[in-house]
C-alpha cells in the first residue's frame, strides 16, 4: 500500500530495542521516551509522534549535558 499525496508519511518509532528505564529520570535509555509514550505510540497522530521526537532531543541533550 502506498501513501497518497495527501497522507503524511508514517513516523517511525525511535525504539532501538534497548529497553531500560532510567530510575533517576524515568526515560528509556534506548529511545528516551516515557513509558506512556512507548505504550501509546501506535495511537499517536503523526503530529503527536513528531512532538515526541522533538521532546526526545531536548531530554537527551539536557540529561547528557548534566552528566
């Protein structure tokens, strides 16, 4: 099945199959999502998924900078 010109492309999951939740911050150390974001990913709209991806970059930078 191909997407029509009107349909935005699917946003791929950021999962890297390294699922460990950091106890100090609550984010997955593999994909940097919360448990809620992980469990609801398949329900999110394309815009919601892009918002989560934006948040991931902010989280990763903030946590890596603080370490």
